[in-house]
C-alpha cells in the first residue's frame, strides 16, 4: 500500500464546498452514497490519485485513462450521473475512520476508494492512523515488509515491537492480504519472466496493479544478486 498524495484536487467545486462546511463548523449532510451531489466528483478524483487502484490492496478497479486531468471541466468531472459500474469494475467510497461518518460524512481527508470485498471486510472497525496512506509521515518501506514466497505484507521487523503490533493490526483491518492469492499469481509470473526466463529485467518491467508488492520484490531479488 503506497503513499497517496490527496493534494491533487481536480474536483475543486466539491473541495470548496467541503472546506466551507469545515470552516463554518457546519454538520455535513447525511451520507447517502451515490445520491450525494458530489459523489461522482469524489470517487473519480480518488481514482485519478490512486491510478485506478484500490487504495489498500492495490488491485486494479478502473482504467486510469478514464480519469486523466482532461476529464474535468470547471472543477467538476465531465461525466456527471455515472454509476461506478459499468464506468469501472466496481468498488466503494470508503470512510477510513467510520466514527466520522455521522457528522463529517463528506470529509475529503477521510475518503479512499477501495474494492467491495475489502470494504465488506473493514466495515466499521476501529482504525490507527499509523497505516493511513495519505499522511505526510506514511512510508510504506519503513512500515511494511513483503514475503516473496507467501506474497503477504507484514510489519517491518526493524520497527519497535509496539509499532509492529499496530501495523500488523492495521494490515488485517485494511485487508492488505485479502488479495494475496490473486497477487501471488499475478506477480509470480513477472518474477519468473525476470529471474528465470531472463526475457526482461526488473527495470524494464511495469505492472498495472500491486505496485508496492512489485517494488518490494524487486528490491528483494536485486539484493540477492
């Protein structure tokens, strides 16, 4: 799960509306999912930032070419009224901290877009910001490690024990390993092409999903050479 830069605001009309609510101390309107006026603007802006991937598992959910900067006009996504399906594979707008959903349901800082199965797993579980991927201090390479055989994330063992426990709990909460079998099949083929087939190198191989796991595998195998 890589760090996400949520300062890339394309849906400026929504962002201005949301900031006005915050600055005035006004309670947010009730969250009615896709019925919200700015729902499309929010999920498309997130997909632009997340490059079409689930924020947590990094599985592919949407063609990132559908959400390039040219698809916005006057601070709004051009295609209003669309549904997530069939525009993209699917998924859900997710409130990182479920406790904020009651009074601050449209808070930009609390939104990510994630896979539906991942959303069902997380639900209303309590969270720890140690693994919130848009915070300035978040660093996936300091916090996470990746097992190249099992294809699972776990806390970096160089961390203090107390931090490892927090990270491992959030790995489970956010479902980073929910897609481990799909991730293994996808990435193992890349590894075999590079390490055994010798058809490609790590530097000229790109992936359209699971970029953090791929980068950790790259570092693992190149360190062995």
